[in-house]
C-alpha cells in the first residue's frame, strides 16, 4: 500500500466515513438483538453503572452496557445451580431440539449478528458472516452430539455382577471468552455444556459484550429455560472481581476459558482450592513452514488466509514463517505481490475491506514494538511497517528475520509476517518447536514421507498440511504445552462437561 493510498484512506476513514458508519449502526439500535443489560435467570438485569462499547475503527461509542459486579456474578451462579437440577432431567432429545432451535435462530439473524461483530471488534463484514456460520455450526453439531452421550456396559470379572459406566453432567460451568471471536467462542463452549446437561454462566470480553447478549436473546427465543444460560457483562475494571466469583464459588463445577496464557495460569490457581474441572485454550505462536517441495502458490494462498484473517488477531494464525532456502526468494516475492493485490484497509462495514483495525491502541503498539525491535537487529521491511490512524496497523512483511527477535519469541496478534530462512528439515522442526506454547502449526510439502514425519514431530494440537484454514466443528480444537488443556469441538468436546460414574450391581441371580 503506497503512502498516498494510506493518506487518502485515513482522511476518509477518520472524518466522513466515521460519521457515516456511526449513522449506519444507529439504524440497528432499536433492534431486538441489541441488548445492553445482563441476563440472569431469564431476566434482563441492570447494574448500578455501565461501561462503553467502542467501534475500534472510529473510536466512537456504539452502546453502553450494564457493568455487572461480583454480586451479579454470584446471583448468576446461584441461578445456574438451581436450574441445573431441572435441566439435567431433560432428555437428550429435548436438549437437542432446543439447541437446534437456537442454531436456526442464529442462521435466521446472521446479518444482524455479523454486524454486531464488525462494529464491536472491527472484523470485516464478510469475515463476521463467516464467524456466525462457524458459531452456529457448533450449536448444530452439539445438538446432534447431545443424543450420542453413550455410557458402557463392561464385562464383569464375577458372574453375579454387572458393571455400568454412566456419563453424567458435571454441573454449573463458568465460561470466560475473548473478544476476537465473540460469538464462536461462546457457542463452542456453551453448546457442548448444554448438550451434556450442564448449565452455564458467561463472562464475555469487555470489548465485545453485545454479541454475547444477542446470543442470550436468541437462546431465550429458542426456549432455553431460565437459569440454564446466564450472561454477566462487565468492564475491564470489574473483570477481576467477577472472574474471581466464577472461578472460586463452590457451586461452580467447571471452568472453560479462552484467553492469554498468563490469565489462564491465574484462573488455574483460583480453581485449585475447590478442585474444579478446567479446560483452557490459551496462547498460540503458530509456525508456518514452507519446504522446498511445496507448491509455492498454494503456500502463499495459505499464508494469506492464515495470517491476515481478522487482521492477524486469531489464536491459530501463523506467527513465525519458516521458508526453506530453495524457495525462499520465490515465496517472499509472491507473498508481497499477494499482499499488494488482495489487502485493503478500512472500516469492516465497507464491502471491499479485508483488513480492519486492531482491537485497540495497545494492540497496535505491540505490533509496532515488534517491528522496531526486528529492524534494530537487521530485519528489512518489504511491505508496510507503519502504525496508522487509531488502532490500524499496516500489513507488514519482514525478511532477514532471526530467531532471537521479539516477533519470533512472542505471539504477535497482528498483521505481521516475519520470514526466517532455513536449510534442513531438522532445523525447521527445531525452530518450530522452540516455544513454550503449542496450539497450531502449518506446513507445505508435496513429499508424502515428509508430511508424515513433520505432522508427527510438530509439538502442537492442530496441524494444517497444505491448508491454512483448518478449524471446524467436527474436529478437536486445543493445544499442548502452555497452550492449554482439554479439547473443544468434535465428539470429544462434550466429554469435557461429563463425569463417568461406575455402578457395580452385585448379588444378581443370572
């Protein structure tokens, strides 16, 4: 993107476009899906104060939401606890049908739900629509899995006994979700919990509470009983006290969290006192490896899809690009050309925008610091490199990157592509696995033996082979090392919300 193009874009974005986008959103203010109060036991509840939700592209306020506190969180937990004893008595088919209705309503209202995402977190509208489809797919999937929670009949060692293994819901689940996928992170967790027979209390990210509250409205319309799904929105200032209730209350049996590794470690410590079940999807630092045998055009397409989705703000987006010497120059040239041709910055509501803002100024500053650190150590900027208006950051391509630079040692969460040259497969694997986290990893190769070796050797929970977009409701999602514990999605996602009870029936005359 040239300097002239950038100047034109941000003159328009910071003045006329900001006002226009604000007016467009105002058309939806009276929508039934635009809820601004907490949702506890089937009622919309106010708090003594509220907090602003800002459009990260313009900095303009789009709504004010009730700032729930620890007392509200406690009421929500109590509500979920009382509702649990009724909800778990619903048959699997009854729970399945309600989740299916919720899925249908999400699909019916996909345009409004996508618009909320775009204005809350800056995601381009096309991507927001994709997220709603992805989010709804978890409700569809778990509506089906609800009817497949099978126990076991085990052959006994003694003739007059029978051994049964029953699967039962763990109880109240606290759900804490991030801003970057404000709908999908909710349905992936809550869909599984409700399918298993658990109830849930959700604390959404302070940046994106509107999407969560809209889902609560649709859950109510679907007929989900009062207390089964509760939403407690709160500001950054209230987050610690609300989170403490959700992680320490003895009535909570399970915690499901997606967020930073540092926060996850704190929640684990709080959960330890009452030995709660915990599943966590924490930080990632995904390697993207291009071997000499790769189809370079295919690798470039995968890099564009993986890196620049949501402006690089996904937990599974590629962070460290490792390219073998034989294709290094070709890959870098083709990737730079693809960035020039395909990326356009702007407000997410504009039809041709592919790159929205980062979530806030702090996020943009972090990317800028990583670029400055790399350049100070000898890296070269081939594309982008500049911090722009508000929290916008130019998509940036760095070459001559080395393993000791900050952008290789820390997760970026922004549109930065640092490219490292390597010579051997062993060198690539050593670089890829030199991280304390292991969520996703990607590599491109046409050598089937290499594909098997590298797939098995990468220390991650998800592997994309010749593919940059791999998430789906049918497959597991979760990491190794400090990227967390447990798995979401797939048939295994329900297991995170179930206990296995052993029943021994003795003295049988059989």
